[in-house]
């Protein structure tokens, strides 16, 4: 890959240096959805983010939503880089703030199909408060949480989903904090759609993502994903393949499971994993409810 | 928009009406004294205007939501006070880096920390300049009356749209809670500026490639441009880069965008400065005492004038430099803090005049007599300059 150098805005040959957009290398069926000049991506070998981005783009393609009507908002971290690879309006904002940014974007332009694509640390540690409030409001966008059980980008530190027995660079003497059960947090806060899959469950994941794209309201999908570099190699899941085997052997699909009962083992990195679509209910969205109240206000005021 | 004509309203209400007049249709905020009246007014007015009022979970979310709304094509605003303003520093930086037009109102109250929630101070002046990390160029407007809460809010939106950045309206508790005559001009007399739109088709458009004024045209989300926006250092395509040259070009441009357009942005006002030997520098609510102090001093035969920065950033540095070289012997900075703008004034005099400070820790504004006492003391050489 050639690294494009920044051009001098005022140089005479500037026009010639302008990037040629849209020139496909024709190797991938999702080329039209990718910023091809940004590929290859920065993710490590064995990382699950490629599978997840692929699944999201396939869902987008299948759902007949035009790319120009779509926006992706990401926070900071490995998952946060997804926004930079999708060829739609995409926003790579500050750590933890993808959800409030998406709230402004979606409420500002209600026809924009908006997806937050970020990681467990970004969404549930620094951004946890925003997450529960967006779910409570039932703002109409989707949140894809790539859960790799650690802070990968910064070098494998413990986070809000790390099991206590997993050694990390900031728990060298052992962990002692209880991790979140993310589907329970989402369901408890009011999400209308809650699912959990792993990077092994590609078809189910695509189906779930498509359902979320088509559904009105706050939809949450947790995706367990391998991070051999930052986490897996320390917990006996040395490569992407070993993690995928672990997912294959230990996952149980239970669509009717109570979200409060699907918590992973808080202590052991390798445990039984319940996956499935746990919540899929109807509720008026933030925009719908506000529309009703404002409509009534206008009637009272006698204005259009 | 409100009916044009003369109204009797407080500063915060005038600010909300100014925002509405400027075309603001998106507001996200979190209640805080002494800024809450802005939220309340907007919440009351927006249904009829088809605007979006969002009460967020905190100020981090408030400012981030208005950045999102701005990229959705809306004119957006938030309002807060010290503690909330501190929380906003993170995404104020994101707004500056991503060149997102919006307006942030900070109604200053006593600090540090929770401080004096219901009373006036001016301790956030340097925070507006340097509060977010990294090097930035900023625009900050300081109103001194409810009328200016209206006028400068309109101006803040215009500057935000023209120069593509979050503009700060730096009010204080006194100005915000003061009720006075506010004249609202007819719609056709208001000058409203909108952001530049792309002229190139999406296939050729570079979202962070500036025109000669160093400001890039802006493609909103959903307009088919597939823009990538990042808080990382980015090239003119908007793509992240760790290249030193890109960092140099981007940050230099973000600063130059304000610096080189300062003549267009800069606003200040003078009163009786033609022959002044002592020039008072005051802004915000303190200006109102200072102008009276000038008249008191003149009556007693002192040659005193007043310089009021209206844009505190950029600062009227050349004007102070000129004054210091053309007869002004002393500058007296009256501000409700322990000295913030005084350092700016001293820097601008470059040693050609003395600089004095009339500090106040917050809770009330200076009385004209307090400022007058300082003038007498300066004249009698009874106070050392502020560093001694």
C-alpha cells in the first residue's frame, strides 16, 4: 500500500494530485461500500472486526438502504476505525461520544439511517451514561458493540467486560471488578431490540443487523470478537482461529433467554456463551413521541 | 421569530431569541444555573418553529449532540455555565478539529468548581482560549447587555457558519439575568450567514480542502458526498494521517483561519480614548461600571478612556499596541478574576505603557467608585503595577 502524503493546497499541480474516487479494484463484492483507498485496514491478523464490518455491509446491501441515506458513527478504539473504511457519511468522534453525536445527527436528520459502530470500552466505560440514556429515550438508531473483552488499541488493558481471571496489562496481579452483562444493561435501559452473536455466527449476525436496520427505535447488538493480540493470547485463545473454535464449541443459541440470565462467566475467560435475539419489541421512538407532543403544542398555540 | 420592535427581556431570553432569529433549529443542553433560562425559553419556543430541543444526560452529550446536528445541516446551539463548560472542553476540541459550525453559550458564574452558582464572575476567559487540549484558533464574543445577548448570538451563528467552528458567546450571570430594553429588528434587516456548500461533484469533492479564506465548503450528512469526519489529524480528504506534514498543514490552517481573518472578525468599542492617558480595559458586565467610571474621572479632570473588547478572542492586540505608543501611559484592566486579560494587555503594550489590574473574585461587579479609586491611585503612583 502506498501511503498518500498530504498535498499542498496551493501547489500548481494540485488538481493532478486529487485522488481518483470510486476506482474499484474489483476484488470484493462490497467494494461499493468501502473507501477502497483506505484498504487494507489497520486491524491485526485474527481480529474479528473484518468479519463484523463485512456482516454490517452485507446487511446494508440486503436492506435496500441507499448508501447516501446511511451514516456510521464511531468512537475511539479499534472498532472506532470502522467509520473510516465505510464509504458513507461517517464520523469518527471522541472516546465514548459516538452515541450523543449520533443522537444529534439522527434527530437533526430523521431520514438518515444511523449506526453506531464501536467497542465495549468506548460504549460501556467512558460512554456508558450516554448508552443508557439513548436507550431510555429510544432514539431511532442502531448500536453495534464489538466486545473483545479488553482495550485493544491501547495495548490490552482491563475494561468493563473483562472477566476477573483474565490477565491484562493493568491487572498484573489479577482482576477483581465484575464485568457487565451487556444485553441486560441494554434491555434494562429500554432498548427495543437486543441480540448477542459472535464472529462465528455470521449468517445470524447479518440477519440481526438487517432486522436492526429495518427496525424503528434503539437497537443493540453485542458481537463477541477475537482479539488475539491484546487479549486472546493471554487467556489461551492464541489466534483468531482458536477463538472461533471456542465460540463454535461453547455457544448455545437461545432466542428466548432472559437478558438478565445471559451474563458470561464473570471470572473465567472461557465459558458457556448464550447467543441469540433476546429482545424484539415495539415501542414509540423518541422522534415519534416528541412529534406528538409538539403537534399538540402547535394546535394549542394555533400555528401550523 | 419574535415580533420586531422593542421588548423588555432578560439576557438569557434575548440570547434564545437571537438564536431563533439566526436560524437555530437544534438545541441540546443540560440544566445549570445561571444558564437554564436559555434552555427553558428554547424548549418553550421550539414546537411552533419545528425545532429540536434535546435535554441531554450531561454537558458532554449536549455539545456532542449539537456537533452531530450541525453535520445534519442544522444550526445548533448549547448553553451552560462553568462546571458544564469544563465538561464541554473535550468536544469543543472535536468541533474545532472537525470544523463544525455551532454556538456554545457560557454564562460565567463564580468558580473554581461549583463555586458561586448564582453570582457573577469572569474566571473562564482563558478557558475559552486554552481550555481544550492542543493548539487552536477560537472566536469568543462577550456581550454587555441583553440587547447584545440578542445581537451577538446572531453574530456568533454567522461567524460559526462563515468560519466553520464552534463560536463561544461568553456571557456572565449579571448580563444574563439583567432585564432591559431589547430591540428586535425586522427579519429583512438581519444579516444571516449560511455555510458554504460544495461546488464540486461528490466524486471530486475534498471535504477539508479550503478556499482562499482557509475555510472549506461543507457537505452535510445525507447529501451524497460520503464525507468522513474524524477528530484525528486528517488530510483534505478527511482521512486520518500520522504524517507530520499533514499535522503541520492542518493545525496551521485551523489557527490561520482565525488569525488571518482577524480584521473581519475583530470587534471592540472605545469611549473617550482620543486623549486618554489612562485607558480602562473592561468587558461583559464590568464594562457597564467602567463606562461610568470614565465619566466620573473626566469630571474630576483625569484623562481616562475605555476600551471594550467585544471579541475577546481574537483580542484587539494591535489597537492596544498603537495606544501604548501614542499617549496612553497606563492601562487599567477591571475584570472579575485575579488577572486573565491583564496579561494579554501587558503583552500587547510590549513595555510601552504600564498595566494595572483591578481584580475581583466574583459575587458582584466592580462599582464605578472602586474603579475610580484605582484611577486616583494610579495617578498618584500609589499602586505598583500588577506584578509587584
